[in-house]
C-alpha cells in the first residue's frame, strides 16, 4: 500500500459530447467528496471503466486517455457493443468507477532529431492527442497523419491542429488525400523520420509498422487486445512477442514493433 | 467482532475465510496498490507447473452473460522461477500464501510439490486436477475417481503440508471424486473450477476463443457451484473450500451456509480489485447483524 500508483476512483461526468453517432467524448473529474487530484498519467496509458447498470457486461472496459487537463480527464469512447454504448449515452452528472492509470505509455524522445509522426484513425487518435500535447509541452514538433472513411468521420481535428500539422487521408477522398494512412505523400518527403507512433485498427497499425520499418524509422504501436482485469492478473490479453506471450495491459499497451512478431 | 478464523485442513488455520482463486489474483502484488493483502485469509498463487508454459494463443477470453470464458492454458514461468524470483518478493505480505500446482503427468505434480516443500515456507498447496484448457493433465485427472486419486496419492507423498485438491465441476458426481481424494489423504477440497463452455462470433462464424472451448466463470456459474459445495460437504469429513461466481459478501456467506469452511474470490477481482477486503468486512458485519460469535457456527448452517 506504500506509494500506490494505481487508484480506484469514483468519478463524475462533467460533459458528454456525442459529436458523432459512433463517438462520445466524456470529460471526467473526481466525484465530490473524494480526493480531487488525479494520479499522474502518461500518454498511452489507459483506464478501466466499470459500466453502470449493465448486468450483462460486468467486466470493465479499457479506454485510453484522450487528454488530461488539470483535474479533468477526457475519454473518447467508440460505440462498439453494449458496454461502450452505455458509456456513450451517459449525461453530465453521471457517476463512473474507474481504475487508473494502467499500462505503460509511449516513449517521448529527449530531443528531436527528425520528424515525429503520430499516425492513427478512429478512436486511436485519442492517445495520439495526449501524446502530441505532451510532446509539444516538451518543446518537440509532432505531426499527425490521420485516416478516416470520409470527411464526417474525422475526429478532434481542431484539437489536433492546435498541437501540430495534421495530414489527412480519407477512403472516399472527401477530405485530404484519397486513400489510407500509409498512402499519404507526407511519408515520402525525404526528411528523416525519427519515430512513428500509431494507434488504430490492427490492419492500419500493421501497415504503418511495415512502412516505418521500410523507411528505417523506429515505430511504437498501441494495441487494444481484449482484456478482463487490466492488471496483469488474468493473462487474457496477451500478445506474442520476441519474449513470448506478454500481457498487453501491463507490458503494453504500447510496444515497439521490434518487440512484436508482426514483421516476421 | 466475531471470530473469523477457520481451519482449512491439515491443522492449518487462516485468519478469515476469504481466499483468492488461482489465476485471478496473479501473485498478489498486482493488487497491492488497492488493498492491504495481510487482511485476507490468504491468497492462492496462479497455476504453477514444473516446467515453464507459454499458455494458449490469443484470444483467450470472451465475455458472456454474467460471466466470462477463458482459455489461458496455465501460462507461467515454472516452479523454479517462482521459488527463486517471485516468492522472495511476495512472502512478506503477511498473508497465507498457497500455491496452485498443475502438471501434465503425475510425476510433474509430485516434483513441483516436492520443490515447493523443500525450498519455501509455504504451508499449503492446491492441486489443480480440473483445468479445462490444457491438452494433457489438468482436467483429465479430475474427471475420474482413479485419476484424481492417483494424483492426490503422488502429491501426498511429496508434500507434508496442507494439501487441497481443486475439483472439476465437469463430472456427473462431484461428491464421488471428493471422497476419492479424501481417501488418498487430501486435507481439503476446493470447488468448483470453471465449467466447460463455448461461444461463437456469429457474424464471423468463428469460435470466440483460440482453443474453441474454455472455462466459464463469474456469477453465471454460482448456483451450480453452491449446489456442488452443498453435495460435497455432506459427502466428506475434510473441509470444503467454495468458489464459483462470488461477487460480494452475500455470495460468500451463501457458500459458507452451503457447507464451505472458506471461500475463494475469482472473477470478481477483475471487476473490483478491492473486492476481497470488502467481502471480509461484509462477513464481519453479517456476523454482528446475526449475533454470530464464531464464523464456524455458520458452516453448513442452513435451516431445512
């Protein structure tokens, strides 16, 4: 019990913005009467959210941290099933029980020696936003490469543009360049890419990992394997790595692609 | 405050009846940020085998109504790694440490138990003859009286401390298996391990788990577990440790009333990492509300 880093927190929804049929942005603060200060949280870490009033989805849902602002924390939730739908339908004032922070975050370089590209799509932009903010605060210059199905599915663009340059691709060509994230012309500018960070659907992350490898750039990806405990106890969320099966919840969710077996 | 200490066999007394179920509590240290581990009756280390095991491929878990399926497959670094690297780190927690031991063959069980006896101060082991997720050993031993008796006899010779045998519910008559291991010197039985189950992703027409089938746990299995504890407690003289879908103090008392001397908390740890201590407190409060001075007076105490 000495110096706990993880906490179980009773939190309150400050705002619930359902800005897209599939996505809701929840901002949360510690519930009145509890310690208002959030524990230290790093970009790439996640939280485990108990689903209120849902007897059939009794396991918590792992959600990555979108950003932390003082004593408020934001979670971008995608409506994927019954549990996340409950979260998307919450209103301000609702209570949530949260275990946080969990996992290891992204590696932020001490100094910039080349481009730092943050590539992602869908709900995957949430941890990239947090990462971009931290990089900017550290005096680095991150750039985003964001892919979506179409213009209407591009999320939090304004927030990302405040952090750094945003390169966009859409599957239907309705915004940015036509195609998927790895097709964007920015990858081929010739300037050295120091490191790539990716969070998105598995096929996107695998494609970005291969591209980064071919460009000689270091690459970190954030996995979303299905989890039960989030604490390294149940061993359900394992990913095969060069060290054998390891828990994504404690050894990840961020992995350097050199640790994974994707490029074999 | 009521007396909460209970005997779990072989002369071993634990400070209260709340233990954790193997495979749901890691090595305890994963929960040290949330609870004071010394407040538990004890905790059961996840399935340990003689040799390291990688476990089964991902996906290993599927959520089901009021429960979950898993097919982890006893991933662990082996008994020597446990003794040399993990045990020194966790033995100071002030809680009774019980190691769950599994094996692919009878000799593996016995050798792992022998090493624990020789190189640690651990006073109790739980022998897992009921894991549904491994190809060899595991549940194969737990579904026949002969198999269960053979493993128990071999481990009994290898381990002088308290020997708990964890039983499989995937049998026709669990009481018969309990009697078979009691006759071979088991000090206690714990039940139930997970129920064999299966779930299918109908959109993709694929099983949800890499091994197709897995073990069902969580509140969905609780009534089956309570029934089996009740049947077993009537059939044997040794202590019965009850588990299966215990989510709170009420559920724990239900197992004790059915005849369990102690309980193990499993899947609930995934939902609330602090649930075990809340259950200890709830039990104490229940005893106060019901004027019970000694938890032992509640074991099997249902009115019929």
